[in-house]
C-alpha cells in the first residue's frame, strides 16, 4: 500500500459547450459572461489577453490572483471551451456550467473538475 502523502496544488474546472448560439460567442457577449463567472467565483483579474482568429473565434486568457481562466470559441462549430484553474475549491461548478450553457445557448454541456496534486517531497 502506497503511504505517499500528496499536496493539492489546485482544482481544474473544464466546461465544454456544444451547439452554442454563434452570436453568444461574440467577444463582448462572451466577456460579459466571463465577468459573471468571475464575480460568482470571487476571483480577481490581474490581466486579460485576447486573440481573435480569422474569420471568427476567440481565445481569452485571464490571469487571476487565484490562477487563471481561459476560454476558446469556435463560432463556425457552435462550440466553446472554458478552463478555470485555481488554488482553492471552485464554488458550485455544476451551477457555473449551467450558467455558461444558458448564456451561450448551448444544446449540450459537459463539465469535469479535477484536483491537481503531487507527491510530497
């Protein structure tokens, strides 16, 4: 039996949204949705960087005091992926996924949360 102790580094929430309303994936609407998520999780933005793809699509990266949030969109495929990593428990991940589903008009949503840990030295 392995007696190695572990150190939890953080939690990763991954939300995959399919069948999204392409209009909801527009930069301004998406940023409003992300701000709602950050407010609900009580996360603090340090810096935001965005990259728009041609003809459509966006990757937005938010460096947070607590870690990071990244959102990728594929309007041509009606899809988005949101990744939130932080050092403390993520409050109500299912509710955050449902919020994203509602805001993006997604027909399908999948989410998972994973604790990231390493063996203690």
